[in-house]
C-alpha cells in the first residue's frame, strides 16, 4: 500500500468534532492541506511555505475592506491552503468575502470552544506519511551533490533536481536572465512578476504564477533566484524543497563566480597593458584566447559610464559571462571593455544597469587600441550629451561625421587641444590654478558670470579675473565669436582625449 494522499480542507470541514464553517471560498475546499500555522501578524504571508491552514483569532486582521481583500490575495499568492478565523477580530467585509470567492480561497470560521492545537494535531497525524515522503525528497535533493551528476556539471545537477522535486527549475537574475550558460529563461509572466530592478520585498521572495521564486543566498551577486514552476500531473515537493535547491544553486554559483573573478583580474591586467602598449606580441594571442576571443576576430573598445548611481561593473561582468561574450574589463575612472565588434550584444547586457556606452570603430587585432579607447570615449561623451533616446550604446562614426560638430579623427582632436588649450593646461599644472575649469563652467552656464561663479564658489569678480587671464594665456578674446567658438570646441575635444594629449607638449609654458 502506497502513502496516503495529503489531507484536504474539505476533510477538515467535514470532521464534525471541529465544528468548522465555510465563510467564503468554498470552491477551494479540495486544496491539499499539509500543515497548520498560527499568526496574529498584520501580514503573515512572507513567512508561509505553502499548503498551510493559517489560523488567527483575528486580532491582526485589518478593519478596512480593501486591506482585508489584499490579505486574501497575499495568502493565495503564497499558496496558503486556507484561513481559519476565530471570534475576536473585526467584522469581515464584503470585499474580503468576494476576493476569497473569486480566488476559491477558503475562509473558515473556528468556534471559540475548538483549540487551534486540536486542529494542528489532526492535520499532523493525517499527513504523517506525506511528511515522511517530503523528508525523503529533501534528502534526495542534497544527495545530488554526491552523485555522478555533480561530476557532469550544473546542467546534469539541475536536470536531476527537476526530476526529484517535480518542478521545472530556472536559475535567473531578477530580470529573468539565466545565470548559467545554456539554462532556460522562464515564461515572460514569471519574469514580470520578479519585478526587475524595482523589486523590493521583506523576504526577497516574490510571488510568481504557477510556483515559487526563492532568492539564492549568494554574496557575489544579489538579486538571483531559483524559480520552480509546477508541472501538470506531477506532485511538487513544496517550498521547502525549493529552498534546498536554492542552497545547492548557491554552492554551484559560488564556485563559478570565484573562477569568473580570477578571469576578470587577469583580463584587467591584460587590457591595461594593451592600452599602454606594454604587452609583448608573443603573449597577445594567448591572452586573447584565454579570455575566449576567436583568433582573428574583429575587436572593439567600449567606454561605459553610469548615468545615475553605481557603475555596477561586477554585474556587467557576470552578464557578459552569462551571454558567453568574450571580454576584458578595466576600471579607470570610467569602465572600459575589450569586446568582439558586436554592439547589439552589449546592448542586451546593459539592460537595466543604467549605463551609457560608446564603442570604438572595429579593429583587426590589438594594434592601435589606445586610439580605439579615445574613439570609445568620443562616442560615450556624444551619447551622454545628446541623450536623445537613441539607446544606451553609441558607436564611433567613421564616415558620418557631418552629424557632429567635432571632427571624428582623434589626431585632429588632440591637435586642437594642443594648439588652443595647451598653455592653459600647463599654467594650471604649474600654478595649481583652475583656469581651465573656470572657462568650462563659464561656457556651461551660457557665459552667465554670476551663475558660473556660484557653481565655482567664487565671487564673480574672481571669475572675471580668471577669464581675463585665460584670454592673456591663449591670445584669444572671449568677446570675439570666432575666438570663443575655438575655445569651446577645444574644450569639447579635451573632454574626449583628456590628459592623453599632455605628453605631446611636455614642459611648455605660456604665462
């Protein structure tokens, strides 16, 4: 004889000695009843595992009808079996009863003479066999760590976990992206329920249709979930089993992410040497192969900056790994990446990270990566300055320069800075002054002296003196439109090429 079926709410209601009465939600009386739980909390839902008869004297029930209906909604989302209510709470409103009927979620009246303990004991005794079955399932879940599936890798492990648990299992980030290459993406309605980057919860476990989502306890990457969806015709193992699967996922991902972190450190060291031209040619191919680049594949440099908030470079690294996209990352004020010349893949990886990116022109090999870095910065500055809704990624335009005020050639930009701003840059370096910054802020405020001075925290007469000094140093007149345009263009060029132009004119001084 096999194990008895789990008890249902109907079994409980039809037990005369308990004197339970169905208030609403009678359509759900055949829900399986696994255990009981007592709570007087305002919102007990986050602490439920599913399958419980939640019992309350009613002290924690809200008096407002919409709040009562929301409580029913929350309990149903957490897969509770029913709600048993004593006699001390507020009046049950029509909104609550209607919500229970709509959801087939049983609301039961528990008479004062029936102790909650009597109900709990009856449920425990009736479900003794099924509880033992669940315990054996949990043991089998952890046995996967000792089985040959562990040797075969994470895909074999999770196939075995699906077989044991009775769920379709997904391992995803909060935006629904698979955390291990080759894993499936859950249905879109489940991804929407996860909440994306806006998700917040007391426990961190959102309610998803058709199953459970449990946060993976992973320090290296918060916001990761095991999603377990019930399969038709298969008895699921319950939320406890899903928590165990999340623990196994954390063990697997921790090892994977340690390997990724080591890969990232090596990539950063290599990319810094490539930008500086300090990597021996004999080691270039080996370094690219180790990072996963195909021999002879065209490359591009990306420059990335956070529009608002943190850079989130760790998450970008994980996403690029998830997509199996070869890359090297280097943080040097902004974030730089060496990637295959495929801008559309980077766009997918940036989804929801709040980053803007500029991508250089395509390169055959690693020659000229320092120039490619400047091209990427040019494209990044243009993407941020335009902010025209054209997307998070902007590619350096080699031929379509008519769309931009500045030349697209990096050498021309450097020459522009050297010719016009070099004397000011050198003057600031030698005197510890802020002439260049003062000129930039003056232009940013549309040459309004008072507001520019306020941002610089100086008196307007001080700013006026600094601008006069800039005119003397550069030999250009800020009242002349032609001279003013030259200075403005040179400042835009300097924002792109930055201090990289300084070695071109060492020791130059125009006082």
